[in-house]
C-alpha cells in the first residue's frame, strides 16, 4: 500500500508565496508593458538584448525562459515593429543573431527604468539583510536543481 507524502506546511507556504510573488511582479510588469504596446515576452527579449548585447536566438530563449515555438514569434513581431534586427551568424550559418535597433534601444530605455522602479518599490519591504539572506537561500536551492 502506497503512503501519500504530504507537503509540510512550510514547503507549501514557500511554494505558494513564490508563485504569488512572481504572479504579482509579472502582472505589474504586464501593466507597464501595455502602456508601450509590448507583451511581457517582448519586454523580456528587449531587456535581455539591452543588458547582454547581441545574442543568438537560442541564448535569448534560455535567458527569457521561452520555448522553441514562442521565441521566433516574439522576435519576429519585434522585428516587424522595428525594435530588433535578426541576421544570420557569419561564423555559423545555422545560427541567427539578434540585436536592438536604435528604436528598440530608445524604447527599452523608457520601459526598463519604470519596471525597475516598480520592483524596487515592491521589494522595499525587505531590509538589506533580508535581501542578502534571500539571495543566499535561493542560491542554495538552485545549486541542487
């Protein structure tokens, strides 16, 4: 007879709290993106290119936690909007590189600070020590996955 393994109360609270935090942050980011006619996925791609520079489609997919089916659509739409340019990699013809256009850079320089301010305000309830401990705990967890 199989015994059901129940979550501890603490494990359940952690998982639910993390889901709620991410859902709320995403909701707020979507509201900011909507003002600029962007989706959350489009914002994520623009932000990744802004912070990392030119990236391959595969690198973007991994950075923004997208899927093989979704990322080409997001990039294609950003390309149509004039915010990114996609070119075949000269060294590896199987790979495509994506970079921001001037218009894309101008847009992300408006959207990103607004989103960063929202995140900073949301996390202001935590002290510097709380944040340091949170980072340490998250790193500890990530080391085992």
